[in-house]
C-alpha cells in the first residue's frame, strides 16, 4: 500500500553553501536519500542572514524547534 509522509525540518547553512530557497528545494528533491520515492517540496522559508557562532543554541544536537523558530520571528 502507498503512503504519503509530510516531514518538517530545518536546514542550517552555516557556510553559505546554498543559493537560496530554489536551490534548497532542488537539492532535497534530487537527493539520493529518497532514490525510491517521489519527493515534492511545497515550501521553503528563509531567515534573515546572521553571524554564525559556535555558541548558538542551534549548533547543538539537542536544539529544539523553538530554538530554530527564533530565527523566523518578525518575518
């Protein structure tokens, strides 16, 4: 039987490797991790640019959704 999964996650581009939201969508949809699945990225939101620091909460494996959402407040 077929199923559809909806996944919500955050991608942190600490080194400026991605060229914007379209680049993110394309890389996810073409990822070999989903080789046997059809992937459609419906939306990508982008925070304002900020200075990376090793002490940021999101530079921790235990970071919470709320820690990431701080970067989208006021947008």
